[in-house]
C-alpha cells in the first residue's frame, strides 16, 4: 500500500513530546554555532526584556518536524517545511521545557501530502502555520 493511500484528511499521524534542558541548548549552540547569550545566560535574557533563557528557534523548528520524519520511516521525504515563530520557548534552569507536537494530515494530492503541525509549550502554540510537505518515494 502506498504512503498516500493510507492517509485521510484530518488523520493524526504522530504525536510526541520533547523535553528541552539547558544542556540541550548548550549542545545545540555548539552544533549550530549560535552562541547568542539569550540562549544560555539568564542575566542577558533579562537585560533585553525576555522572560528567561530561550530555546533557539531553529532548534524548536527541528524538533517539531522530527515526528513526521520518524513517521515517514524511509517511505518518503520532506520536500518543504515552513513555520512562523509565534512565541518563545523559555527553558527553566531546573525544570527545562516540554514541547508537544501533533502532526495532522491537512491536504492530499497526487504528489504528496501537507502535514500541519501543532507545536505547543505551556499550553500555548509556539509555531504558527507550521506546514510540512511530504512526498512519497516511488
């Protein structure tokens, strides 16, 4: 059965939560080269009016698409991915932060599917208009 044949509009294909810690932010900074101190220093974040140390936007974006990549399991590929950053993810020094992702089939056509992501933290959506275009192999 093809990847598309098994899908219906409105179907939830993946739901997952991700824990972020300050260690996660340090590791991401090292991997990405983004050493902006708002991502690891409370004093700098406070000095610029932020509620605390923030997760990198691109880290949040990357984590959010992972459930779709896992669901594809080699049966297709992400051919387009776009988001709007709507709220920051504040990573507490002790408890960290938990991001929840729900991936839902929004549209189907002959070439693939659009998967909409609902990405939330603390009861609020943090990525708006998060849309993943998936294209099946073969």
